[in-house]
């Protein structure tokens, strides 16, 4: 409510300031009639005009004021929203001023048509500049504006009325995003000394297929930073992007021993996404790493395979091997020493998964738990819409790659989704797009599951 009042005051300021600058000759005449020296009159008017202009320009570039330290990006984004609404309110206020004081000649002076026209042009230009500056700031600072939404803004910005509705919709998303950021900051302040995620054993995070643990592009998005902020000690598996389960299992085995040597800990807690969960199970069961693993948490892991892969495996053998060789050469350049796209992808089939489960039962002494997510419609994700349509009639709800039933393993905890029609996809579970979805906070989900590990003594 306070912010709306400030916006209204600012909206009234803009047309009044513009009117004063434009009608300064009238003020000058009034001052002249009062026998004030010419130099004093010009000086006073110049100072006032400069003051108004300085405030106007500062509003175009300055971030919004916020007592909560949400960061420069969020404040610039919120300031952009304020500029848009300020410009819209200014236009409404200018129309009101025009009707009241000019058409009805309610003011103390009667202005000529030239003054009226110049005033309308200058006021409109100033207001539209505010709206444009605000839209630009929103366009480049908001994280909730997906690529598709940005394209819509660019395509509709030239269509009268439509662009207004699109811009107001963007402003609503901006405020939701800012409110989310603000609540996150307040929550961090409350948790400052709680060490909520300081588990007994360090966390080992394992990525899925097709990715590597890169320094400048974290597979897990904003999740590790928030966990460490709350006391967690985190390491990464550094297994290969398209290594087989056996190959990656060996990498994980080596990595666990490195972590234990570095930290002095007796065990590790593993959090694995997608294929990383299978790699971890192989290391625990087949490679006998159970004494060194306290818990395994799998996120959207295809424990029972993917029906989508069953169909993909029916492609012509020559074509499949050609595609596999292209992937192997590409990921060999990214650091894979033994890339094997053909075998790694075939291991996702339901037949191969059934055999894997027989050979890798749960090891005594290790706590197994799992989580899943689901998309609600095929248009929820551009790339996963087709596999979602294939899996849905065969296995039911899924995240675009893995069905809920396939993701269940050990102590099944929860299916992540949200209240919107989008749902939560396979990639959303690792914060792949670094986006916030209403009704689901992926970063907070990992904070809570890590806190539960701590409560269990892990």
C-alpha cells in the first residue's frame, strides 16, 4: 500500500514538473510584475528547472529503495516496475491536469494553443520515456521472464493496447519475483546462526547424464550456494557426462576416498540426480562402498528405466551408432576419457534397469530415499514435451523423462509440483534454468531435505 501511494505521488510530480518547466515563461511574467530583477528571475527558474530535470533523470537510472537487502539486480528490476507504473499514472494525471486547468480554464492564466500543444507533447514524451526505461530494466533484469516471454514482449511492443496488457503482466511477474527475493533474504537472516544444513557427514552431489561438473556453470544452479550458506560441506562427483554406470561408479569410488581423506569424515551423504543415482547405487553395492556411505538421496532417478528409451532403442542400429559416435567425439573434448553414449543410453531401458536392480540391491547400513517431480502438460517444457506424451499413457505422471513410479526407491518422500499448470520438469529439479516457479522453491526443497538428513543423524 505504501509503495502504491509513493507511485501516485511520483506520478503527480512528473506532470507538475513538466508543466512548470514548460510554463516557466508565465511564472517569469508573474515575477516580472513583482519587480524582481531579471537576473534573479532567470536564476531561480534555471535552478528549479534543473532540479526537476535532475530528479527525473535520476529516477530513470536509480534502483528502487528497499530496507531489505535484496541486491542490486532485484532493486533495479523493482525500480523498472515502478517506472512503468509511474509513467502510466503520469499519463492519467496529465490528462486530468489538461482537462481541469486548460479545457475548463480553471487556472489563473489562459494559455495559447501553442503552449497547450507543447505541454502535451513534452508531458507525453516524458511519460513514455519512463515506461520505455522501465520496460528495458525489466527485460534485462527479471529472471522469471523466460525466453518465450521476452520474445512476446518484443513482438507486441509495437501493437497498441496489446503491449499495455503484456507490460502489466510482466510487471506482475516482476513483483512476484521481487517478493520471493525479499522473503528469501528475510529467511536467511532468521537462519543466520542455525547451521540448518550442517550434516554430520559431507555432501557428495552427483550429476546426471550429458553434463559435467564445470567450474563456471554449476549443474545444480543456486542450490549448492544456499546449502553452504546454511552450513553444508559440499563436494562434487566429477564423473563423466556419457560414461557407463560402471565407469562412473569407479569415478565415484575414487572421489569418496578423496573426500574422506581430505575431511577426516567416516562417511558421505550422496545426493544424486537422474543417472547419478544409478552410478551411486553401483558404487555402493557392486564396488562395496556401503561402509563409506551414510545415505543416498536420489532425485528423479530412473530406477526402473524409461519407456521413452525403449522406443529410442528401436531406431536403426546404424543411425543410433552414428549419433552415438558424434556425442562421444564431442564430450571427449569436454573431458570425458571413456565416453560411451551407446551403452550409457541403453542402460536406461526398462530391461537393462530390471537386470541392474537385481545385481545392485540396497546395501545394509545405507539409508536410501528418493524424490520425484511431474510436469502437468506437454507444453510445460519445450524440449521434454514429446517424451512426456510418450511416457504419460504408458507409465502415468512423469517429469518429461522419468515417471514417478520409476523414480521411487527406498524411502520415497515426495512428488514435487506446483499450483500452476506448468508443473516441475526433470531439469527444474536441479535449478537448470535458475528460475523461480510460483508454488515451488527448488532451492528451499534441497535445504529442507538436507535439514532432514541432519535430523536423522547423517
